[in-house]
C-alpha cells in the first residue's frame, strides 16, 4: 500500500481535525479550531460551518486553508498525523454531499436550513504526512486522489440495500473489529476504499485491501469480507 493511500485512509478513519484559516480579525495571523468533517468521493474534506463563524469570514477573504488530522498519545510527536493544505470553496448546491454528511453527523440535520450553516469543501493542493519519528513526506494532490470510480452514484443504493437486507452481515463485520456483541449495525458510508458502520453508536471503519471502482467490485469486496468474518 502506498503512503499516499495510507494518508487517504487516515483521513477517512477520522471525523475531526484542526482547521486553520487566515484571520481577518487579527490580520496576518493563523486561526485554528477543531471541526467535524467527512470526505467526499474525491477524498476532499467537507465541512459544515456557520455563516457567523470566524472560519467563514476568513475563507471569504482568503480561501487557503489546512486541516490537521492527528491522534493524541503519550508522545504526540511519535504519533502519525496528516496535514492537508488546499483551497476551500463554498458548495452552493450541496444536496448530494449533504445527505452523506448527515449520515455521519445526524444531529446536524436541519442546520443548513434552520441555523444558517453552509457546506464547504477543501480541494487538496498538497499533503504533509508523518508516519512517525523521522518519517516525513510531502504528497502530491495527484498521488493522494482516489482512482476514477462510480461510487458517488452507487453509494446510496449500496447503503440502502445493506441496511435493509444484510443487517446480520453488518454485525458479522463488527466481529472483525473485536465487537462481537453488537446489537445494531448500520452502514453510513460506502466509498472506493471501504465503508463505515455505526455499531451501537460507535463508528467503525473498514478498509478494503485495494480500491474498488464500481458497485460490482464493491459487492465482491463485501462478500470476501463476510466470508472472512464467518471464518473467524
């Protein structure tokens, strides 16, 4: 597996990061705060931000932004982390990605319509990946990007089908992540690299060994994983 795909999987496995923008209130200084995000099917971070937020004001003046995804630990400098640098853009017709975002963050349903929130997307320019001490790499946008695929069109049908007809299989998958007693498992996202489950309120990420490019390949990967779970 390439370091670039590792970085993409790292971002897929997390739900919050440190967003930094160029401050308009204190000119010349960076402004950072923790934000929830989900990747779209081009592996671009998607954010739901209030119109009144500092980040919105900042991005309207300067679209350059970065998003740091890391994990805490006893020695934070020894932990893996990825910083994505890119150009932020407001999505004016966000219905397609909004439904995906809300499956990951259901409490936000109604925010855009009722609380004056907007959906922003960060298109990567480059990434800085740190896999541990002295393992530091710059990654190109092209290396990080997923392969061409149809999962954006296929996702809704896959999610609906798996949740309606294969709840038992979703629970089988949870055993592979050492969650044998899951009572309710729901697929909330499907992408070219794998899928995400809500298992009794806990999010579990499942990565495929290789990317898939359409619903048929996704189905084959699910079957292989189901067979592995039942044999475990």
